C-alpha cells in the first residue's frame, strides 16, 4: 500500500497534464485503496489531500482542451477519472459542457443537409435520435441555463434556416427537434415565419401544404400566418363557442364547421381538444367513443361497423343462444326459424339520445330506491320467472359491453332485444325511440316492447335485400326497466293497466305467460306515460 501511495505521489505532476501520466496516477491510487481495504487502514484523508493537489492543474488543462474543441481528449480524461472522481475533483461542470458540445456536434451532423441529400434519409433520423438524447441529458443537468440558450440559438439561428431552405422533410425534422427539446412554441414558429417569407413562391407552396400536416402530427395548432380565410373563420367561431359555457349546441355546430372546412382540424387542434372534452362531459359520453367521428350534420352521431371478429362472434352466439325455436306466438308470421346468424354489427353512438337516457336512468335509480323496488337475483328467480337470457349469456361469456358506464342493477338496467324494420331501425338509431309512435293496439297497450329472446324479437322484423342477401335488423339495447309490474294471463285491459302504472309508479311491465302456456317473456316500457 505504501509503495502504491508513494508512486501516486510521484506521478502527481505528470497526472496534472492528463494523458498517460493521469492514467498511471489513477492506477496507483486504486492499488493503494485496494491494499488499505485489505489491511483495514483508513487512507481517505491522504487520498483527499492528493486529489486536492491534482485538481487545479488538471482542471486548467481540461478546460483548455474544451475551449480548443478537443472533445475526444476531454472525454478520454473524464473516462479515466470515473464518475466518482469527476465529482470529487469538481469537474461536473466540464462534464456537462462536454455533453452539450457533443450534443451540438451530433445535432449539426444530423440536421445540416449534406451534399446531394434528398429528403431526410433514415441514417439522418438515427443520428438525430442520438443527438436529441445527448442534448436532453445535458439540459437536464443545466442549472445555469447556458445550455438551453446555446441550443436555442443553434436551432433557431443556424439549423432551422438551412433545413427550411433544403426541403419539406428537413423542415419537418428541424421543427420536430425544436419541439422535442421544448423550445418555446411561439419562438419556433416566428423563426419559421421569418424564413418562410423570404422563400421563392414554389418553395412557399410546398411548405404551406406540408406544415399543417406536421402540426397535426405534433398536436399543435397551425400558426395563424398559414391559415386560409376559411380556416381562420372556423377557428374564431370555435374559440367564441368555447367562451360560452353550457351552450353545447353552439359548440357542436362550431366543431362541425371545423370538420367541414378543408384543413380546419389541423388549424384548430387545441380548440378541438378542449371542445371534445367539454362535449364529452356535457353529454356524459363513454371514454371509448370517438367524438371526432360523431360530427354529422346537426347531430353528434356515428354508426360504426364492428370489425372485431371476437365481438362479432359474441353477437352471433347471443342470437343463437337466446333463440327458442319451439315457441310460437300469435305474432309470428310464417315459419319459426330454427337458428339465427349475426351477419354484421353496427355500434351506434348518439350523444343526445345517450345523455337523455342516462339522465332518466339516474332519476329512476332514485325513484326505485324511494319505492323499495327489488332488483335482487332471488326476486327475479322467484317472482319474475328467472334471470334474463341476455344477462346470463353475457355473464357466461365474460364480455363487458358497458365498461365505461356500468349497468345500474338497482334500476333493473339490462340488455334487451328489439326487432323492427330497416327504416324504423334507421330512425331509432338516428333519433331515439318515439313513444308517440308506439301502437295502442299492442297486447299491453302503447309502450316500447323488448324481448330477451332472439326468437321473440324476430317476430317483428322486416327483411330487406342487401348485397343479394335478405337481412333483418335487430337492436341490442340498454333498457332501464326500473320498478317492474308483473302481468300474467290475468292482466287487466289496457286502460286499466296504463292507469295502474301511473298510480303505482311502475316504470315497465313484464308480460309473461311462460309458466302457463310456454310463450315468451316481453318487457314493455311505459316510462313516458309518467
């Protein structure tokens, strides 16, 4: 140990100049530490004294190399010292400056267009990723702000102008880099605008086409100087609508105008994000609904074909498993199908219908609690002829169609089927169920009729040839049954039934003759009578 320490002391003058002398000094120092640990002798104070003597001369040499741009020598010297010694010797500032200069060097190599360069090649993209990571590390340790200022100056004054003059691709990657390094948005676009104004007409035209798409990719609004008069008008209208709290219809109309205006979505990205968030809250829309796809005319509505094969299989199994081909009622025309096949499925997202449904459902939840309406499994089993077929099937498959907004069991909310014509299905899904159009000649009077069995709902469908195949529409609906009145073969006449519903605050009627004559259960919603 003594010999190693003596050797380090002798090497101190040459170590201060860096290079091989420093490497030999560090080897001797580490050997002395190793032996001191073996014999359990504390030499920490002696080592600190030796490093304190090394520090001034070495720091002076390393700073000189840094100023001269000899980055490789600085890098090699700091590598010899190791992270712990760099900290002890107070060279962290030099290490940060080295990191910044290396990042700048890499950034210049990546962004400056090379001779004969076309577009922005893949090799340049890889170089740029490395440069950005290096600069980020340097900026993270920069307490003085000098690194941030130097990088900003490099990008704004040197690299962006050359990228913009070169090509749309180089421009895009230059702006992306500025965004990734968190340069102020206004400062970046002001710099781009200044250079843009000096470009020839053809080059301007190319950028005016590519920059809006770049803004969309970056999630930033298109700068005002790039907007067409139509885009500026729809942006102003949307901003005005956002200022009017609680006016969802005006906000929806403004969003619709944005969607209809060429380039409107790119011009109003931030405003559209705010508007969609507000509309989602106003209409209580599920998180999974794509609101941007729902702007259709004067409605917030979308009908999206389901392409997920596993989900289509669930619907196919639903109509197969709830079929009861051995049951026939007086409403059946023609033969009874032995089975059904779900050919296609469409998800309906109707904001107005959904909001009004949830509002009334929540009211019914409160009413059911006040009335003490039962919803437990024993009640369904003992008083309502058992659990629902749709509920049992969906529970067995493990598929949750309501993850965003769970069913409210306390209001007997469930999934039920409704068979109808193609024209009526289009009207229901575009608007809503209309109680005023319900037939008073129905078995249980005027109401909305739903079934748990595909066979029962199939009795009311009307087919239509589509692509050479006759298809029949079946709606799978969320239904809030609320306080249910059980009506068997002894049901009163329709007027008495409706009167009793009003008087006793029933929300729906279960028409069921299953126990006595083997027919279907059907559920009739009378809610709008209340």
